């Protein structure tokens, strides 16, 4: 039985599709995924934080703290800070303190990165005097609350310094 259509002759070989040009020719090819680093245990009391692969891969101009934390890490998990008592007598010797100037002699102010803002878009790292201490600051405060705390601390510090100076000077 002959049919009008020869099925075998109607089948045409698959032709390769022409390669499409990229819309973004200047961008580099995506790199392989960076494996997630495993946290290192450093002792029963301390913790050592390894930044996530995503945080490492993101282009960022954020200054990393001594432990390698970024704003993204803090915002994602503000409770991940090591539970330890701060034994420093002032901010200037603390690992979480960063001077704002180019050198320690240019300014007496810096950022306290002990407790990060819960929402980096609406809050800020507290700007503190180098002779402050970490008990002055609370986690996740807004910019307005932080500025109010700074004013109160500054006023209290001025009163204390004035009192100390008057006690030292002979009458």
C-alpha cells in the first residue's frame, strides 16, 4: 500500500541553531560557585566567624572588621556575635573599634562595630570617642537614637572631665 507521503523522506536532520550573541559582551563569564567555608572552632568560649561565600563573592567597599564580618553578615544574623564579656578598658583597644581618620592621630572618633545595626539601611554604626566603652551602645538602634545616645554620653563625659580637673587643681 503506497501512501502519498513518504514519512522517511519528510524527516529532515536537526539543524544546529545559530549561536546567539550575548547582550552583555563586556561582562566576564560566571565563575564556578565558591564552596561554603566551614567555621573553625577556636575554643570553648570564643567563636571564629568565616564570612559566607556569598559575602566573599559580592563586590563591596565595606570595611571588614577584625573577625571578617560585613554589614550583610550582621544584618542577616545579629545574634551570631560571640557571647563574651568585653574586658577592654576603652574602645581604642577593642578589636571591634575602627578609627574614622586615616591615622589614629587625626581623630579621637571611630566606629563601634561590637553591635551592628539590625537594618543597615536605616541605622548606622555608632560613632564613638576612643575612650568610650562598649556598654554605652545597644544593638539595632536607629540613627536618631544613636545620635541621642552620643549626645548624652558626650555631655556626661564633659561633666566628668570638668569634675576631675577641678579636683586635681589646687584651690
